[in-house]
């Protein structure tokens, strides 16, 4: 990579690493084909790869919980008393949350940042388009294109993958505070948005919040 691409990559990684944690109420809307789903949940995010989402009923009680921590995913449906448990991978996360992202990519997205591929092979700075300048990142198994401010490292938009499997995320923020993002996947077959309210950054989160003790008698299904 040339010097300009290297500086942009270092700035991007610096912005990602400075994130510690986030808590917020999140309004989630997902449109898949002709089906629309929505929920409001309490969201906890901790770098580099931990998150917890509690979908809340109108009375404020959690009815669906998802925890990703230390490479494991646990999803619990309180109404059915059923849980999914297995490794946290792009495939299992997509099955539960609709976003085909590895845990560190998911946390970066929720934090309004971007995580360069861990096995990065090529980085190229591309000329500006309608969304501004972008950094094209090619890893062994993943390709990313990140639109960013080359002075501050603030990420505007991320495209992960390519073709029919591509996922595009466009961020919304108020200064350095993330307000959520819009996303499209599968050539617009899946679209959605995540909107934050009552955002708190860097206040610290007890690691125990990323454990989920399943109720006695819960039906557990392993996922891969």
C-alpha cells in the first residue's frame, strides 16, 4: 500500500480502538422481502467483540435476548422458553440479527466505526465519489470499502463483501455520538435501520452483563 492508504488505515484503526463501550435504547426495523419486523431494545456494546440486546415488550419486560461474548452467541426467546447457543460467526449472527457480520465487525458497526480485515492483504485509497473518499480493503476471505473523513477518521459508510452478498451500512451521528445506521443487503432484498436513543458512551459496563443464565427447563438448540 502507498503512504496515503497506510495513513488512512492507521487512522481508521485508531478510531476503532479508542471505542470502549456504548449503551442505548435501540429502535430496530428490518424489511425482508414483503415482511417487516420491528422492535425496541436495550443495547449494550463493549469493544472489541461483545454485545447484549434485550428486546422489550410495551410493558418494558425483555422477551427476546441476544448475547455475544468471547466468541459465543446465546439467543433466548422468553415466550417459548427456547434458546439458540453456538459459536458467534457471521452465519449465526445473520440468522439471529439479520446482519452477516463477525463479532468484531458487528461491534464496530454498532459503535459507528469499521474494523479492517484481520488478514488484510491490500489497502487502496480510492478517489472521492458522491459519498467522499474511500479505502478499499482486501483480506483473505473478506473485502471492505470504507468511506471516511481522511482528517478525523470518522466513518460515513461501509460496504462489506460484494455482489449479491454485499452489505452496505450508512451511519448517522451527532458529532462523535453515534445515532444509528441504515443498512441494505442482498441487493436491497433486506433493508433496515437501527436508531439510538439515550446514548451513553464510555461509562463502563460490568462484564457480567455479557453472560446470560438460561432458565431451568429451557429448550436449548445448538447452532453452527
